[in-house]
């Protein structure tokens, strides 16, 4: 009987020690499986309207900064440039005409003072200034037409990956309307959502271990880049008739909120391809460094 009590006591003590050890580990090293891979997503948006007449990319393709992704039919914008050039020539001709009329009048006044009224001379000078302003406007129209012509070639603003491409040659695109997403390949990070109670004494530059669900045998080292300063509230948002929305359910147990934490990965293996939305588990080492 005594032996049975002794064995039971040993088991209880062992279990207590293990539980206490796990508790200390958890409080010192917060852990969450609610993590995801994130990256900056650039919406490729044409600045002119037209029909795509050349497509240089495919869905999920990798592109380099400056690569031409697709081209928009430039015939309309070529014509606009020609019209602008013609308008500039016309404005220059009118400017020369106004200058010549003013010059003749001034020469006549020099030879015969008072031959031309002062009001007429002022009007001739105003005509020259107006013609000069028209030349400036014509120059601006040429610059605009040239810009629009260059905008018919849509290039990659950074190295990255094309995602969700649904347009083809012949598709009509509209200015300032996104066409396709480009994921910046140099901007990947891990975002984890930790309970607010886990983030006590956690600060930027603390080390972290990240385990991807796809590569569960390859822990990745990282460090905290930033900790979110706010999350959206659920109760109190404006509803119908400008009245606040309030959740009718009352929870007797107060649940800790989840705070987003950004983690920068260090020395990611070359053969490891990160993808936005991949699931990750994250473990933070407070005031410790990983080895």
C-alpha cells in the first residue's frame, strides 16, 4: 500500500514539474499557429484606356523590374501626338504673325511719332503675349501626348510574380483601373496574431522561429519587425440610422484580443519559395537569441 502511494506521489510530482516547465516555456516564448506569409501586392494599373494588342506575360510568371508586361494599342495616342505637333506649329505661326505686326507698328511710331494710337500698340503687345501663351499650351499638349504614348507600354515597377492574370490580347483596359496583381518578391514577411496577454515585454528585434506548414521540417529564423498599434472594434461601429452596432451576446469569460506582429525572416534558403497566404506557426523568444 505504501509503495502504491509513493508511486502515485512520484507521478503527480513529475506531472506537476512538466506542466510548470511547459508553463514557463510558454510564458517566456509565446507561440501561435495563427500566422501567414505576407508581401506587398502592387496593383498594375494602366494610365490610359485602350485595347491590349500585345501580352508579354503569363499567369504566375516571374518578371524583372522594367519588363514590359503588356502593350495597349497606341494608334489613337499617336494621332493625338500628331495633332498636338500640328497645333504647336499653328501656335508658332500665329506668334510670329503677332510679333511681326507689333514690330512694324513700333518701327512706324519711331519714324512717325503718334502715327499709331497707344491703345492699338497695347493691343498688339497683348496679342503677342496671348500667342506666346498659346505656344506654351501647345507645348504642354505635346508633352501630354508623348506621356500618354509611353503609358501604352505597361512595365513592372519591381521584381516580382504576376498573379491572377485574366486579360488577353484584345481585352479592353480602362485608365486607372487595376488589371493584374504583382507580388513584390523582395518584400515577404510573416504576420502572426498573438493574444495581447502574450505580448508583455515583447519588443521589436526579439528573435522568432517560424515554421511553415508546407515546410514543417525547416524552421526559419527571424526577428520582430513591428507590433500592431490597433485593431478594428466590433461593437460600437455605425449601423442603420447612424446607431451603433452592438453584439447581443455576452461572454462571461473575457477573451484576449489578437494583435498582429510582423516578423522579418533572416537568411531564407534559396530553394524555399514563399507564397502569400501560406500558413505558419511562430514562436517568440523574449530577450533571447536563436542559435
